[in-house]
């Protein structure tokens, strides 16, 4: 089966660094996405990792270890507007084709 | 570039009634997805289309939910009859292609359904 685990909530201070972890179990792993979702809005794409290592994009970085079934999203220089849910999603290849499975999301609160 | 369009944005119905949602994906996007997102949870894939063919509908409650994508562009999702547990946000997303190449999904604003 497929399983994705993320912490439910995290709190961090403006200007700090926060790491949001995601562990997964799938049978046909084919990449991992991170999406950001502000309350009441649709998810928006942040990053995609298919090979091991760190992908950096401005204040956001995403890391993947396929052997450990583990990824993290690193947010630097936190801003109040970063308060949102962060969704880890795994792209899985099964008999029907490619499917994206979302975790429940981590709600991040950034305080002043 | 215009984003994914959905309508209506909000809908309130009584249980056992029927409801339909409409989605217009980004022009040129071959793959279209319908997700159900219950408050506090991540999006759950209901159905995925590649052009006008179904790629995955394993989590679609087919006794009450149906979806179609005529001519490989617009799509409609219908619930008949609705149950209380169908109260959720229904998100439509599209991507350039969901098979060989990997592209991120672009989401519409969603339809918030309340079943009373």
C-alpha cells in the first residue's frame, strides 16, 4: 500500500529556519512534490525531487533520500506569509499509470 | 496564461440531492484531476483523465459519483445522491502530461460543498 506521514502542526518564529519532514512508503516511487496551501486557497507547487539530494530554490529547499523513504522541506528567513499548510505528495507508478498521493499536510504557524 | 477555472465556488445542498461541478483546465494540459479535500486533510484523488480517457478512478465512489471529460477539455463531476460525508472542497487540477514526463499540477480555486 501507500503511506505518507508528516507532522500535523509546527510553529516557528519570523526570520528563523524550519524543516518539515515527510516519510513515505510506496511500491512504485517516481518522485516527490511539495505544495503550499494557504487557508481557503488551492495548493500551489513548490518543488519536485526524483533523485537523491538537495534542490534549492530561493528561500525554499527540498531534500530527498529514496533509500530512506524520506524528504524534507526547508524554509529559510521565515516570513509571516509563509504561514500555510505544506503538502508532501508522492508520484506513484501503478498498473493504471502514474498517480499522485498527497499526505495530510503540515500546518505551519509563523509568529512575530 | 489563464488558470484552472471551476464553478460554482460554493454550493449548499440537502442530503439525497444531486450536484454538479464544472472545471476548465489550462489550455493544452492533457491531464485533468478531480480531488476531494476534507477539512484538515490532504487532497484525495477521485479521478484522473488523460485527454478524454480515464487513467485512475480507483477511489471514486462509483455508486454516487460520476465524471466525464468530453472532447478532452472541460470536465464535470456529479454527485447523486449526496451524503453528509460528501461535505468537502472539490479541487480540479491540470498538468501538461501525467504519464512519461513529469509536470506539476495547477489547481483551480475549488468548490466548497456543504451537505445538510
